C-alpha cells in the first residue's frame, strides 16, 4: 500500500515571518493525519521552518537543487546545503523551472541523480503543455520525460522517488484535469515505470497529481485508484485550504 503524500509548493512566496505563521497553523492539525505531508519552501526560509516543524509530522522540501556538489555556479544551491537545513525532499523539473529557467530533461536527470546520491527524495515533475495535449501528445511527452529523468537510475534508487504528474495547462490556472483523465495518465506513467523496472517497483513509486488542486476537489482526485497524492501550489499558501486537502 502506498501512503498518500500531499506536498505544498510555496513557490516564491513567504518571508520568514509569513512562513512561520503558516507552518505553526498547519503543525497542530497535520499531526492528526496518516498522510505524508511535505512543505517545499523557498531556500531563504528552510532553516526557520525546519526549527518550527522539528517535533511535528511535516517534512521539509526544497524547490530546486544543483547537480554539482559545489563550484562556480552563482545563485545555485547544492544538495549538501539543503541537507544542512534538514531538507528531505526536493522538487525537480517543475514546469515553471522548465519554462522560465530553461530546465531540460537532461538537467532534470542530473538533478535526480544528485538528489538520490545525497539521500534527498526527488519529487520529479512531468506533464504536457496545452498544445501537446491538444495534438494528442500527452502520453508520448510524459513517457519521454520519465524515461529521460530516470536514465542511469537503478532499481534500488527509483524506489525512493516520488513522481508528480502536473499538466502544465492546469498549474495555477484554476483548470484541473478531470480526475479520470489524470488517473489515466498516472496509470500510464506507472506502466512506463513497470516496463523499465518491473511490476513490483512500479507499485512502490507514489505518483501525485498536481494542477489547481484545492480542498473542494481533493476528495474526487484522491479517490482515483492510481493517484497517490497531490502537489499543491496556490492552495498550499492558506492553512485552512491546505488542511482541507490533507484531510481529503
Ligand atoms: C504547482 O505549483 O506544482 C501547482 C500544481 O500549482 P497550483 O496548485 O497552483 O496549480
């Protein structure tokens, strides 16, 4: 049985004061759930948020990582720096990174490998654009993204990752894929993992849905057979809304 995992992606929101207020509101309630809850914060608040959640069920995540251990990469953050702040999870290949920061399947792959090497759990994001969906390329696109991201990742390592299926057209737009549609793509991603690693491993990897998830649609989405959780952007910035999803 895969345990559902609900991850909040705060994106470029929350100063230290705002982050602590939100996390303190979440903490008490999250401790009552069996769902895995992760908060993926901006780098600048990781340290303070870690201190605030140390005695709670909430796990800490970051939103990006560099693929090298160190070096002349101005503005970048390494795995060791994330570990320093008690980070357990890291979002890799979010569509906003692919779209605005030229992240490619190749750099996504290098980041996944580095995260795994340093004991960080990648939340690997894949998903098609609207144009790709409208030209019936969804399955081909997600298969290509998954296979490239997992190049040179072995059976033992792949068991540790989390995949997030996030159709680009559904992120921050208020549009969600229909639960059945999202489930079908997620079942297909599991099939792709099965073809590469075998059935047992494909049944272990949690696959989330992301794209305008909110308290009002969480139950319907989470009740789908193949959907193991949600990656939540906008709705993770309000305690009540995020808790509504956690308690779907
Ligand atoms: C996201 O940032 O991964 C996301 C799914 O955003 P939103 O929930 O706002 O669509």
